[in-house]
């Protein structure tokens, strides 16, 4: 997919800590619901230019849906969550969005679920190839029950064994009902021929219920 460069896209740089700068890119299409994309482990190349994050950003641009992506290298989970909160606030403040759909990839799924439980404007979530979901979340602000979607490769054995456990945890402890969808590819990068097209269609089918 080619990059989309147009007047709807703006970049913001936030100096929140002495040792880092939060970079945020937002596409504004005046939609009531926006999407925030959360990359994987920032210490291992998880940033706004990750294949999945970048191409979902381009995909939502093609659909003219307000969306945001970001990059930041934290010193702690708390610092990263603080920056993710700023990215969500920036999307809300710089667009007409009243509600947010948060989409996490890999390790970014844990951060996404954490913020979903804390920020009332985040309406639902999608977790793509979740590698780690913590077993305890606090500071609940949203009404229950809720719903979300988990997506993984049907051949990724490292993740397949965890999804039913995650689904049980979310349903029984937090009253969050999650559906699971499987993509026909061998790994979690989704860069095989046809894999991203299938992934983006599954994502679109789900979020269309909220937009």
C-alpha cells in the first residue's frame, strides 16, 4: 500500500519527559468516532512505522475515518501508558471525535486494554496477536458489560493457546465479551500475500458497527 499524504494529516511532537519525545500523527476526517493505533514493544521496533500499524493507518485514511498513531520509547509501563493517554487526548482534542476505538498490536494489546478500562471515551477495542495480557487491571471507569475483538493467525501456536484463556479472563472477571477471528497466515507480521487484506477486512467488519 502506498503512503497517503494529504491536508487531513498532521504531526505533533510532545516533550513530556526529558529523555523522550512523543510523536503523534493524526488524520482528521471530522468523524464522530476515531481510532488510535497502539504498536508493539517500543524497545524492539514497535512504533508508528510497524507494518501492521502503518498500513492500518493508511487503510483508515482510505475509508476517511479519523485515526492516530504514535511513537515513544518509555522507561516504564507507567510512562508508556501516560504517553498513550496523551495520544488519545490529542486525537480527541484535534478532531471532532467523541468516541475512540483502540487497536493494539502484539505487546501493545496489554496497553490498549488497560486504557480501555480507564478512559470512558474508548468505546471498544481490537487486540491483534496479543502476546501478553496482564491478569489485573484497576481504575475502571467504563460501564459494563462491554465487548471487544481478538485477532490472530490461525497458525501462530505461540498465541493460539492463550486466546481462550484471555477470553475467559475478560468475560468472567471484567464482563467483557470478546470474539476471536483467525487470519490465514503463518505468523503475526501479516505481511504475507493477502494476509493484510484479510486482516483489514476483519477489522473493518467489526468497527463498522461503531462508526
